[in-house]
C-alpha cells in the first residue's frame, strides 16, 4: 500500500495528538478515519472547484441528502436515548421513507449505522 505524508504547522501537533488519542479510545485506526474523510471530501467536491455546486441545493442534491441524513440521525439517537432498541432495518426503513433510491438508501443507512456506533449507541443487525 502506498505511503503518504502531509505538512502541518507546529501549532497542529496538539490537535494531531488529540486526534490519535480519540481514535484509539474509539477503537479505530487513524488511517481509516483519514481515508473515510478524504473519500467523503472527494465525493462532495469532485468535479470542479472547491465551492459547493449550485446543483447541490436542488431537490435530490447532496445538500438535501445531508439534511435528510442529519434529521434521521437525530431522530434515531433520540429514540435510543429514550430506551428504544434500534435495528439496522429501522435505519434502512427511515431512509427508504424519504424516497431515496434503494442503493442511496442503503448507503445512507450504513453511514448512519456507523455514526450511531461512534456515538456508543447499540444497533442490532
């Protein structure tokens, strides 16, 4: 696998140390977190300039999907905090109810599942 490095100013050292500490505490690999971030960043910004494309704000665009995903995340988190058991099929059903295509609904459900796990919320599969 290729090896990458990046430049960071001296003031960033403490932030980097905290990042590594958080990753370890969450039982995650720092490299996998960075890969996930870079992949997400490229999906949002590719192709073109780093500005958000106007089509992002049209119906079905990335901005609308992010709003939907955020709303589902918070709804499910609140349900879990009230003591309800969450199942992956509940997440998937909530995504499908938003009218997403099956592949998009499943991808969003997977992201929400991972986010809930990071929040230390149990989701049954």
